[in-house]
C-alpha cells in the first residue's frame, strides 16, 4: 500500500500521516528528510520529534531516499517519509545538478517494488502565484512533476486542508 498525503504548510498532513501509521499497528520507521540549516529549522525538527511516538525507529535521509528504502524494506512494517518537498530542496541545492532527476526516477522505480506499507508526505506548492526566482520556479515545477508521477502509482492520495483530509484517489 502506497499513500501520498499532500497539503500546504500547517495543513495537518504530517499529523494525519502519523495517525495513519500509528493506526496500522505495524512497526513504524519514520524517515526524516529535513536538514537543520538554521536555528528555526532545528526548532521545527525538535517539535516534530516531540510529537512522534518514542518507540518509532527514526532515520534521517536527506538525499538518497530510494537506496535507504531498499535497505530497510520488509513485510509487516510501515515507512512514513516526511517530507518529499524538503527532500526535493536538498536535491536541488546539491552540487550535482543531475542528482535531482536521477534520485526522483530511482524513487519512483523503488516504490513500485517495496513490500512495506509506505506513507509519503509532501507540500503541495502549486496553488499560489508563480514564484519570481529561477530556483523557486524550478522547485515548484519539479515538486509538481513528482507529485503527479507519485499520484499515478499511489494506491491512495489525500489532500489535507485545515486538518481535514480530502480523498483524491483510493478508498475512504
């Protein structure tokens, strides 16, 4: 089962994903993609850490997500990845300009072969104005492309607004 949960900042998407993972009654592995570049991000990460159940196994993977998924995949487990837009930022800021395309393609191929249940969390960035800067436009474009591709292979897609999930694809 592959689930994609999209939403804006502070939409409740992470809380929803965590509740789904907890309700699965499976062993949960939480993959965090954030990197603490500054004090504000360190505080955000600390807040997320406090919200999660302490018995979940947490891994940090800012770049090579597909490889990490292959390493930890097994039946009877739930992998929650939060979040793909931070992962995309990490890839776009990497010195290797081709890495973003390679890693996104590898992720799409890897997700199709996993035995674990997977919950992907990502910010929907394409609902506002077109950003002014080149890197910001590239980020919105690449995140949007990834979401479209993930939506095609996901069993369930939800969009979270004000803490309420709207089911876009799959069973209720």
